[in-house]
C-alpha cells in the first residue's frame, strides 16, 4: 500500500506527526509513505527508508491552483497512491485532495476540533478536562485507514558522520551542554529579553556548563549572536546549521530550555529532555511535546490564560503577565535536569 501523507506546515506540527508516521512506517516495512511538506524538513524522517519526503515549493512551481495540479501530477507519475491521509485539513490540503477524490481515491482527514479548542480558550483551563493531544489526533486519522498507532516511538538514532561533524564544529563535549531557544512566533509565548538574559548569564557563569543558543530569523539570530559575544562559553548556532545538524547537536545536549515553540517538539524527536515555558497558550489544548515530563512544563496561574490556541502579539491586559516567570524557578528546574 502507498499512503500519501499531507502536512504542509508548520515545522512544529510536522514534528508532532513524526512519532506516529515513523513508527507506523517501521511497523509496516512493505508499505510506502509519501510525506508532502515544506522544504528542509526531510531530516525528520531520516533512517526511515519507506518514508519518501516530497518537498513543496509554494513560492515557485507549486504555487496557486495550477501549482497544486502540477504537484498532483508529479506525485502520481512516481507513485500509485492508495490512500490520502490529510493531517492538516487546511484549504490547500482539501483542494489538493480533490484531485484524488476525482479518481475515487479514499481521503481521510484530521478532525481539528476547532470548537472545543475555542471553548477551552474562552472558559479558561480551570475546571476543564485537557483536550486530546494533537499527536493522538494524527493517530486517529491513520486508524481510519486501518493503521493503529500504539503510542510508542523510538527516538531518532544518532548519525556517526554527523556526530563527528558536530565535534569538529564545536569540539569534544566537556561538562554539561545546555540548549536555550528563547524565541517563538508570537509575543505571548516569548520570555522577556531581560529574563532570558539573566538565565543565560547564570549558566554562562558556571565553569562546567556550555550554552548553545537556538533560533531562526534574521533579527533573532543577530540578538543571539550579540548575547554569545557578551558571555563566555555561550555559542550561537542560529542560522549556522541544517536541520539534521541541529538534531545531532541536540543529541549532545543534556537539556533544552525553550518556549511553547517547535524546539520542544524537535527535542522530543531525539529523546532530549525539554523544559518549556508557556505564556498565552496552554499545554492542555493539545500541543505539548511528546514524552516530556509534566514537571518540566512551566506556566503561571493567570486568570486570562489561555488567551489563544497558538499565541498572540497583543495582550488585552497590556503587560503579558503570563510570561512574568520567576528567573530563580526557571534556573532551579534546569539545574535539576543537570543533576
């Protein structure tokens, strides 16, 4: 059987599909899984030979209706698709699936549960039952096809060549290595810069700790580079590594400190412990990372939380109180991970 898996965006959501897709692919080695998503994410499925990653180019040949038509032709010219598994259910994936429906190919789609998520945000987390994890929602779609995920995932294995490359780039590991990813897409999910700087300063002051700063985007990378120049034993890797190299560096880390962002999900794929800081969003909406510890999820009891499913750039209170975390507590939790 050939399963066409659609998850066009975003990096965090694609990462959340990996435990399900990779495990099912391992359990069904004679089946083919064609995963369609944005460029540069193929490394998430390295080591899974029957997952074929097809890169999208919405800025070029796959843009617009004709681009989706071209995408359909490219895929069907190379594979005979038996089932379409839509793990996004966006207007683009729905439109693209029409081409297969016209050929009477079965299409199974994600149930987004937008109403229950909206209710959760409107009523607040107190007194409400946690929503089903998005990872299990992805598994539910595959169960409709007859592939049942049992909730098991073997973290991605190390690549000896990449491991050697990381040692050439950053030297042999001595002491403890910490990753810090202080940014997120939305302001409500980002720790104030002064607090982040205090956390970095604390660990930079330890002789037995080396800090690696992760991030994306031109402005973020520049700020991280400035911090790396201020503190000793702090290295900025933002914009310097391909995804597969980031994964390998993460395997060398002892812990990752991050926001409610893609980095917590990337850490889970390599079995790295992640301490995540939450603000305007809430883990009980279903977007917490796979197999991370509940004690490592840091969140404040603020009446207006959550204010959004994914995050916002404007705060109704005007002060983003949900991100006013105690630096001492953050440091204590990370220190505990290093013991």
